C-alpha cells in the first residue's frame, strides 16, 4: 500500500517572474531514463539583464530550492540560467540604483532575503550543481560558490565587482573563496575586481570541470582568448589561463567571431555528474556533502548578519554612488571618479551634500 505523504512545502505555487523550475527525468550513466526519479533544474530567466536577480527573483530562487530539497523524487539540483552570455552578474543594478540607493532600511530587508537565498542553496538536502552557461560575476559568483559542484563552459568569465561599484563582496565571496582557492588568490579576486577565465578558475580549484563551447567548422575548440598551455612570461611566472593581449588578442577575437556557441558539451557533462550522483546512497551522499559544506557554512553563518547591517548603511554613501554610476553612465564610463573621490574625502568633504553628484561619470547613457 502506497504511503500517504505529508506536504512540507511552504507554498503550493512557488513560481516567481524570472525564475523557472522544472524536473527532468534522471538518467543512468549509460543514458537510460529512470522512471519516477528526476533532476530539478532551477533557471534564472532574465537574459536581457545578464540574468541579474531582482527582488522577486531572489524569492523565487529560495522557494525553488526549498521545493527541490523537499521533493522525494529528486536526485540532485542543477542551478543555471537562460542563454549563453551569463549565468548571473549579481543583483539587478537598475533596481539597486532606482529603488534601494539612499534607502538603507529597504536594502536591509532586501539583504535579509538575499541571505536566505544563499542559505537555501547551502542547506539544500540534495547535491547542487552550478551549470555555468556564461559569465559568473559579483553576486552571481557568490550564489554559484554556494553550490556543491561548478561546471563551466570555457568562454565564461568570473570575478567580483564590489569595490569597483560601491559594495563589498560579502554576500559569500569573502567567506567562500579563501577555503576554495587560498587566501592570497581570494584577496586578489575580491579586491582587484579583475575578471579571470574559466581555465584559470579551474586551475585554481574553483571549478570541478570545464568544457569547450566554441564550435568552428563543426569542431569544438578551447577558448581562443586565453592561454590554455602552461606558458611562462619573461619573469618565469605561469600565465596559464590568463587572457591574451596585443596581436594575440586581436587574432583570438577574429577566431571567436567565426564560430558559434554550442552548450551541448556542457549539458552532457552536467548530465554525467547527475548520473554519477544517482548511483550513490542518497543519505550517505548528502551527509558527505553537508560535512564538506561546513567551511563555507561556518564562515557564512558567523558573518551574514553583520554583513547585512553594513551593506544597508553603505547604501547612503558609496553604494548609492557606485550603483547610480553603473546604471546611468555610458557603456564605457560606468564608474565614479575614484581619484576625485579620494581627494575630496582627504580634504574632509562630507557625503552629505554635493559629493555624490560630483564624482558621477561625465557621460550618460
């Protein structure tokens, strides 16, 4: 006799604009469909804004992860996004600039649900695979780092953006990156805000796997924009995974323009991981994963509430200016005048007054 189950979901309808949830039939490693068992796919669906998450999308991700976590017929979760340009570039800067900037009490409430989103990923009762279909930047990097496995197409770029755009990467990056890639590399990534390639991310231990996505004349080729051989520069430093410069970069861009992006190898690799997880004891697997999550989870739980308070107050000063500049500046001029800002602060100028307007980009959209 079939058992009558209780429903542990918080809502019957957990759909939200910008987030899609689907169950795909699980498959064994040899490709056979398993009746009655599924992999849950959670999609960020805001490609026009590089899958940046709005307030409603954050709610949708939380509810989707709760539903996947509770689903008795789900083997694992795949967290991904629509398109081939971006997994996620973080919070929606248009919403930040036009609604939250200058309103710390509102942003404090927003960060409450952002924290809940990260915690929902870290607390999922199923293994979570981040399928990186494109760039993973800023807060997008942070929610990706909360996942258990990260698999990327090798055209994807990675990085943090906080200190360049008026924030600090304390939505997970400062907690998760040190145990993942080491203290100095985490410091470089979080403070310098320079993008790095999927090849470098894999080399540094941030990705479980990478696969090519560029197809030229019917064949897959590695990302031509990066050095994929273990080369050294004139100082003997390893430059594996660095972006090419000069003539090499021009040639690589021309080659890139000739090809098409095909994510079939990414999908195949993700399905391979899902299938391998299928052939394990589910409770032994999640207990193992819970133990391996602890370095990230311990740091996150220690810091998330004081992070929330700081981020809220910062909306009165640097965040207000940084998000406004990014939202209103021209495509090639979306940062404040950092030198002028430091000069004015050194002279004792207050944030109350004209400082915000004086450091904004000179050109507008």
